[in-house]
C-alpha cells in the first residue's frame, strides 16, 4: 500500500466529476487499499478518489472511533437511492481543505447503492456520522465540496484563503 499526496483547495481537479468504474479488478482493489492507507495516515474518516487525483467513482470510509476495531468500507460507483426527510447538522472538515471546519446540514439517513470489493451490488443504510460521511464523499465524486453547503460569504473567504496560501507556496521544479 502507498500513501498518496492529497489534492488541496483551490486545485480545480476537486471540481471535476468522477467517472464510473467499469469493473472491480486488481488495480481497483490496489487503489482502494492505497486510499485507505492515505485516509488513515491523514488522519481522516473518508476519502474520495478525486482527492488523490484519481477521477473515478470510488470512496473509502471508516467512522470507527479511536481504540475500536477498524471498520473500513470500500464504496464503488455509489448512488444515493433514498434519503430521510429528517435533517442533522455535523461539523464537517475535509482532508482537501485542511484545518477548516463548518456546520453542514444534510439528510440524517441515506440508503446508498454501490459495488463492494467483491464486485457485487450492495445496499447500505446509514444514519448519523456514517450518513454524513457518505454524503460528503459522494459530493466529492460530483465535484461538490462541503463548503458549497455553507453561506457564500464564508465559502468565498475559505477559497480566497486557500488560493492565497497556494500562491505563496514555492513551485516544484
């Protein structure tokens, strides 16, 4: 497994819509393992392929608490097929927008149809933190960031701050 570099705001790649994965093969499983390793190293609870520069519809999540046994999920070609009318608010952060957090309101529960590591279709019913995490990562696959769910003023300030930081970084040769 390899830890991959993270794509950071304002990189335009984060706004790209990811393409479906045609079949689960050794390359896809290696990508999933690399994504899990990268997510755990960051540390984070979710990671979409686009966040490591791979515009494919794959994400990994693990919302287990520190000290609990890890419960990694590999979700390929996810589609939200149902969401609750009930809403919940979580303070979200993002590995691609480091050290910035904001409260985001989303459906409290979702049902996600996806392909698993086994190449078979599954339905995952989620609520609480897992539901929020899945929605956040699926947004990434559609070129949407969690800051798109906050006020325009706050979003513009965040983008401006990260754009300024990116310009002040020395260029790689």
